[in-house]
C-alpha cells in the first residue's frame, strides 16, 4: 500500500490549518483551566494527543482508503461491540454512559463510531450508485446508519445522534435524493421529533425548556453557563482582554470552559478578531475537505471527504451557536480547539482519511 507512493498531492495547507487550530487549542486550554489543580495536566495531555494525532494523519494518508472500505464490515462489527458493551462497562457522565476508562485516559467510542458510519455509507453509496433512488435504497442507507446509532441513542447521547443524522442526510442528498422523498422525510422528521420529545431524558427536556423559557435569575445549570458565556463573549470587545486575563474565565465563572464553552473563553481573551480567525480556520479546513471531494478519483473517496466536511461544519456550527445561545446547550465540542482526547483523535483520523483521498487523485490547481 505504501510502495511507489507520491506525496506531492498531500494537502499540506489542510495539515497546516489543523496544526494551527490544534496548537492554539492547547494554548487556550492552558488559559481556560485557570490554575485549577485538578485540571493542571489537561494542556499537556492535549499536546500529546496532538502529536500522536499528527502521526496518525501521516500513517492513514499513506494507506489507500480503499483498504479501509474493503474491511468496513469488520470495523463496523467491532465498533458495534464496543458500543454495546459500553452500557455495562462505561463511565457515566451527565446521566449517560459514554466512556471507557483506561488508566488516566477516557475513551469515547461514539466519536469513532461516526467515522465508521461515514466509511460504511461511502462504501454503500459507491456500490449502489446505479440503483434507483427509491425508498429501498434510502432504507438501506438508514440501516447502515442506525445499526450503530441505536446504541449511541441508548447511552443516551442525543447530540451525537443528531450530528450523525445530519451527516447521513447530506451524504444522501449528494447522491441525488429525489425532491418528493425529501419532502416526506421532512414531514416524518417533524413527526418523529414531536413523538419522541416526551421520551427524552429529563436533563435533555430541561435544556430545551431552559432555551425556550430562560430564567434570568438562574445561578446554576445550563442557563447559568450560557449567561456567563454571553458575558465573556460580549466583554471581549474587538481585541479581547489578553491571554490569561479573561475575568469570566480566570475567575471560573464559566463551567466546562475548556470543552463546551472554549469559544467563549477565546472570545473574551482574543476578542472579535480572535473569534473570527477561529471561525475562518475551521471554515478553511472544511473547504479543503470539500475540494478534496471534488477531485476524488471515485464516489467512495468523495463521500468520505464530504462526510468529514459535514461533520466538522455541523459540529463546529452547533458549538458556536450554543455559545451564543442560538440553540439549546448540546455538549458538542469545538473541533480541534476543545479539550478531549477521543474527540481530537477521531478528528485526526478523519483528516488522515481525507489526506488519503487527496493523495490519490490527479493534481489540481487550488
């Protein structure tokens, strides 16, 4: 798989943007922990994950992505086993079983399950590219998705279920989904949301109610976190208060400021200019993935790159919207910037797969 491989098509601009985002993320995490002794090792751990992740990118780039597609069944079954066993062996957080603990590390299979679903769908759409776009074709793609997604829903981890369904929808749409099917999907989606709402976990329903009917006097919980995040974003002004000088961050008014609300910490310390640069960096990474999809040598490679682009775009957009109180608190991290070993490593795997696609298409003018 590596013999005679040319690296001239390796997308170094994409790699550079990922390195920039990840390195800045480590620096911001160092500031966001605000001297908390329990979190003091987090920046160092994140830096180690960045280094290992860069090695993973080069390793995956050197392996033809077709190899992973050829064994997707094995990967799919192994991942299903991890997700099923999580309910009995995993660590609970915020009312959900989401992590395996290995020493001091917490591994979250859900982050990697999204990659497996992207690979499986890419393989399916390539094999079925000449089949009619009927309900049978659509149902099979849903079966591949929900074969793993059902176990994520049972954790429960609704936010990642939504992310994965957005990825599925966009990949289906790019495979020439018929408009009449799209209409009925929309109607069905609305009915499912209405019917499923009473069966959500209490904390999930509460997040929606808090978003729709906020209590301005709340001193705890999701409302409080969002209030502090908005204060941090607004107080940053144009240029920010300076690295390590954000009051909402350094005085620890914001909770989970190194994960879910790291964008607010960035806005407070680096201002609107810093926030825009973060958004532009993420946008650039997404664009490079889309460009790779456009020049892929086959449909499966294009679907891999588009699936990764959708994952990065939607998860990043959801995190930004959550920080600005445009949507309910979802618990989705900001790609490459938020603390989290499993989340960062899964993104590095995604970039490695995109680079593998990029290296195996014709040279292009960027």
